[in-house]
């Protein structure tokens, strides 16, 4: 039997990082539920972009290049990092919010 992939639709009982997660609030849980069917496709697009930019990107740079909201991309970057597909570098760049943002690169 094939192991589930981060790029497959999550099983009904899948949890983070194989499916969008949430913290405490109902709003967070609702947002994760709404993102559940979209996350694998966005995650695949994010991963493909990192494959093209081997020097790395911030999550905001990735979002801008993909034409997506940063709030849809940041968790996907985190999921890919936690799955061992990306690593956080020592480099920092300015985010869209003018704050320091970590640069990630593909492993």
C-alpha cells in the first residue's frame, strides 16, 4: 500500500503536517477545515517553486510569486519544513510587513 504524501488529499483522520492544523480557537479550527482540500495543491505549488529557487525564499516571497495570500502559504512552508523537505537558513529578509523573515530552502 502506498504511503500517503503531503501532496495527496488528507485522510479524514490525518493531522498536522499531513493536514492543516489549528491551535485553540474555533476560528483557527474553522480556517484549517476550510483549507483542508486546498492545502495539498498549494503545498505542491510551494514545493515546486522552492525547487526552482535553490538559494531559498521567504514564505512571503513565495506567496507573492504564486499570487497567493501569505496566510495561505506560511503554513504550507511550515508543513514542508516539518516534513523534512525544506530547511530554515540563517538568512533573514524583509517580509511584506517590513519585519524580518526567515529564508527557507529545499533539502
